[in-house]
């Protein structure tokens, strides 16, 4: 099992006082070899901790005194120290199968690991879940978890996952709910496969079998140009309308029987159906914001200043494979900048005076870069601002192609193509959701772009603050 390596130690922390250094490899903590960052965190909470490390090939024994229970102050290089539990399903709609060749190897690793579900919000099908896993989840209260349901009919689910365990693995969902674990579900709707009557049957099945689900997200299939599954295709507008109407019908049913809406359609469905988004109040505090549920309304409220709450967005679909620390497991680093929350730029940052002299007081001199779906949300919001110096630039995703239009899947190659045709000296804002640890999915960085770009946290308030600095 690879040893977890320390990549940061917070100054003045218990770990720093004990003499731990970046580069140390943790062999054991109080005699136990932690298998993942969850076990590490539990061990690190001890008031006195014996830490065995490897440093430059030498073994050292260090003692951490922490009677006050302060954070240990270590950031390690990965979330899982043993091997990730890979996925043995063969779903035709899996996005991993739709990646082009030549990307970094880590992006092609399919996980079905409940630990990554807990740490990062990854969805698991539970087809590799075991009694031992259930015992650990319940004992350590690893909640919430995120489960891919897709269909409650055993035959349909088996066919979609191309795994015979798909027919029975939802028994673990029932067990998790029985033990009080918070679970959020997801249905990826594939036209002609699990929409229509099958989706209606699935929503009936949720009511009958899993009414304790915290939420259920209904999201459309994404099909890149690299997909080689002929049965997988994008929704038509009429199909999107049918999904929206069915979800809204079941919201009424769930509200009348359970007292809550439970099921939500992704924002993308409303764009595909060319229908207005539901009111912000209907999203019940946006519990599935990360799954594209209510993002548009939350962003609008933040940009307008109608709320003090910021939903924000995590690093993205592939955050864990790039070593992005899970929320709550990062050591604080004094004097550092967290790129997920602070604006930064490629190339040299221009001062306001330099911007003015470079022509950034011209009409449309501040451009917000976003995906095609994001542009449809942002354009009317920017128009509300009444500022002719701000414009929205929609970036077509030619890298993935197909119906991929979400901002989180923008890559440097497409951004570079668009920016090369944009004026020099203008100001360009880019949401951080398309970056993982500062890297686009195609392996490029903001430094590779042909224009200086300011990376801004993906929420309305951060954009409002950035525009105020123009």
C-alpha cells in the first residue's frame, strides 16, 4: 500500500511543533496504518499521537501533543492510501468511456468507491458495496453518500449498468437508509432507455421503497463526440419537456405524501425545454446544487445581492483524481492563495490604471468566459446590470463536442481558440469550475492561454465583486 505523503504542514500547528515536514511519508499513527484520509482524520483527533514516518529513507518516530484537540495541521497527497475501488459496470452512458485518447491516465480511472462518495460527492452504484463497508459507514457515520439509481426496476437497472449485480445492489441503499445515513440519489436519463414510463416507474419505486432519500436528481445524458454507443443520443426538446413535466408532477405527489419535493430536474432540462427555471424557493435550500439542480437561480440571487448565502461550486467531476483535497481535509497554509476562492490570473495581473490605459474602459471591455449553457443563464443577468462595458462570451466545447455545453467541462484548447480572436487589452473572467488544482481537463493551464485571464470563484457574489473591481 502506498504511504500517504505530507504535502503541507500548517505553521504553529501541532504537527509543525512535533517536527513533521512536507515530504514525510506516514507509516503509522498510534501503531495503525491508515487506509484513507477518513481513518487518518479519526486517528489525528487523538490528544497524543505517535507518528512513524519515513524521511529520506530513514524511519523516524515523532510524538504529537494535542490536548486541546486542535486540527493536526497536515495535508496529505491523496484521499485514499490503498487502492481505489474501481467500477466494474459498463454503462453505455458513462462519461469516462466518452473521453478522447491522450489525456492524463488518472482521468480514465472509473471509481465506484463509497469513500469518494463521502469525501467528494462522487456517485456510487453500490454494486461493489459489502457488509464490511456498511458496518464502517454506519459505525463512523460516513454521511451523506450519493447513489446512482437510474432505475428501480431490477431488469432495467441491470441492463443499464451491464452488471447482473445492478438488479440487487439497491438493497444496500435500503440498508443505508435503515441506519439513518443521509443519501442523495441520481437518475441519468437516457432517451429511449429509462425515460417516459420507465422514469415514471422509477419515481413510483422511490416512493414505495426509498422514501427516506434526502433528494433525487434527474439529469440528462451527456453525449460527447467520442461516444461510440449508437443507442446513446441527446434529448429532443419534446423529450426534455416531458421529463420536466413528469418531475414537476411527482414533486406534487411527494409533497402531498412526504411533505417535501424530494425530486428535482437539472437546470439543463429547463434550458433544453426552453422553459423558465422554477422559483428559487422551490429548491429547498439547494441540497443538490453540485449536481446542477438550482444553480441558475442560486447564481442569480447571489449576483443580484438578494442573498448572503453563497452556494459555490466544488472543483469538478475529476477533482479527486488530481489530488484535490476533500473539503474538511486540507491543512491551512498561511500566506497561500486558494485558487478556488481567490481571483488570480494567467500572465501578469494588470492594475486598474493599466486596464484603463489598455482600453479596458471601452464598450464590452470586460468579458465573462463561460460554456454555452452558462451563457444562456448569464446573458440576461448581465443585461440586468445595465453595463455596456461587460459582455458574455460563450465558448463552444469542440474538444468534447456532442451536446456538452456545461462550463465545468471547458478545456484550455477551446478557450485558447476563442481568446485568440478576442481583443488584446480587455479583461477576461473565467469561472474556476473548469479547473482542478489549476489544470484544465486537457492538461493545459491558464498560463497557456493567449490572453491574461482572471479566475473567479463560480458563484454570483464572486462575479459581482470581480465586476465591481473593473
